């Protein structure tokens, strides 16, 4: 499959290019915070199978069981000092290049979810999501790249997430699956790089004109 070929090619090149960056990050994480380098979290993959998603460790070990649980809020006290930098720059996501090489995720696709979040999606979305390989980036990841902003000031962030963010992500991922192609693949890679450099840009609205309409409750 053409997309799989580019997944392997790009992830290998990226790992080779980023190796000099990974070395100091590994040392800093090893000797600061909780001395953990990688964070492994169970996620739902293609065909409904689960796998461990890799990230650089940025939070306290027990984060999923304390505070806001599986969602992260602005200025979340569970995030370690160096972890804030890694999360802001998205460097914490780079170990997922290894997941790509193993075929567990693609560079582009629906974001892989933890099992209990996956079950909150509609039955139709769950069925469709199992048909495709999840991704390091995707339309949902682009629009919600600063997800904390959508939760800021909410009296019950978890409830807001379940009632407003998940339904819209549900529609976005169904849109992606319907429009999956090599063209969409490269456009999403381009937009991902663009919004990392220009964080306030909404270029995706111009390149993907048929996206599901953003609900009023999510307009910042």
C-alpha cells in the first residue's frame, strides 16, 4: 500500500534526523522529574486491537488516576517542568515514530484513543475507526492541537469534554475516513507542519472546505 510505504520511509528518515535531539532529551528525563523516559499508554488500534502508544514522559506517573484523569488542563499541576516544554513543542509525541515503524499507527489517521474514550464514540464511528490505522496526526489532532484552551474555565471539564469535544471529534474522524486518500495524507502532513510553526493559523479551513461545522460551544 502506498501510504504504508511513505509511513516507513518518512518515519525512518525522521528517526535518523532526530537522533541527535533524542539523546539529550533522554538524559534530561532520566535525571529529572520522576526519572522516566517513556510513557506507555494502551490505545485502540486497527481492527479493535490494543497496543502501547509511546511518548516521552511529561507527567507524574499516576496522572491517569488523579486530577482530571485522561484529559489535560491548562497549567495542569501533574505536568512536570521539562514536560511542559515537550508538550508545547509536541516533541513528546515523536517516539510514536517507533509505533509507525511497527505498523501500529500511520503518520496520518484518526487519533488512537484509550479504550474507555473509544467507547464514548458513536457505534458507527467505532465500527469505522476499527477499519483504519490510527495516526500520529490527523484532522482532529490539528483542530484540537491546543485542547486545553477548549476546556479552560469550564466548571466540569470532563463533562464538557464528553458532551461537546467527543461528538465533534466523532464527526471529524468520520470525515477523514470518508475522505482518506494519498492526497489527504500529504495535505494533513503539510497542515500539521504549518500549524506547528504558525499556531494561530486556520489554514485547514481553506484546504478542507467540507469539514464538519464547528459547534458554537467550541468556538473560542
